[in-house]
C-alpha cells in the first residue's frame, strides 16, 4: 500500500465515527466512508497538502453523508413520531414558567477549552433519537440551511423546527447532567 | 394589549432563532421578556455556550486538531 493510502486508511475509524453520529445507521455510515476513501484514493493529486489530510477527507465525507441521506430520504425521516410527545412538559409548569431555574454554566471558554467537553458533547449527540440527531448534525456539522435540510429530507419547516427544538433541549439536558453536574467530581 | 410571553414561549422563540429569522414583533416580545426574566437570561447564556461549543467542536472534528 502506498504511503498515502496508509495515511487515509489510518483515519478511517475517525471518519466512521463522525459518519455514524451523523447518519445513525451503521450500513449507511460504512458506505459513506468507503465512498470517501475511494474518492480520495482515486484522486490523490487533488490533496494539495495545504490542509490536514483529515480536514480534506472530512470535506469529502460531508458530501458523501448528504448523498446517503438523499438516497435514504424515506427511511431517514420515517421516525417522525419517535420522541415522547412533549419534552417541554418536563421543563415547564402548566402556567409556562420554568420548573427549575436554568443553571449557571459559567464561562463558555472554560468548557470549550477542554478536550473532554467535546467527548461529552459528541456522546450527547449520539444519545439523541436518530431523526433529531440527523437534523441537528445536518444543521450544525454540515452547516446546511434550514430550507436545504427540509428539501433533502422532504419535511416541512415547522417539522424541522420542532425536531431541532427537541434536539437542542435534549442536548442541554445531557450537558447539564454529564458535564456541568459532574464538574465537582472532575 | 396582548399578553406577554411565558418562559415556555420565550424558550421556543429563542430556540427557533437559531434556525430561522424571527419577525420584528417576535423579536421585540422576546427582548422584553428576557430583559425582565432572570431564568430566561440563564437559558440565553446556556444557548450561547452551546453555540460556541458546537462551533468549536466542528473545527475540532474537521481536523484542526491532530487527533
């Protein structure tokens, strides 16, 4: 195997992890990563070496992930009713007030400068229900606009907002429990 | 006069603000609510942290770090 092929192969597990978080389906994730590796090996010359190899591969992977979602549109969104109807109920009283005061998370830089924080964030994303995870990752990681996500997944914009709303509240809850509440023991 | 927003409604608008352009009147109502509501100010700070964190995470996983 060439040196280039070796380097690409070494990054495969990391690519697979991202693809899995994104697609929430192992077979699709494997396909997206294989297509990425193949594309890289077919055109090694297009890697100019100005960015990290990983950055370049992730750039390709993003397109392959969107291709997979496009290919599996129906299956990707069939679980619209996956979530308990109202996560909001747990957060708010009947009169619309917060049940519990949102906590002070302190200085954002303090959290963002810690490597383990990203591990927790990724684990929290992996813990989202699959459709919520997909739309959240499309929005935040693939940086797609809301209307692009709606057309890729064939959902309405109000469906999308509901999904993103739930995803963000769940992430908030997860970060509270898995990062901020456990700060004392860290 | 219209009733002012509840925390629950304010939270919904704050979250939608991440993904769509709020209307002028939504934005105004929201600003008024957040100005007087300490709990929602906390929530705004949490959202800001999450936004910063996802941006940093994206850079991190796009390969800006070597791992």
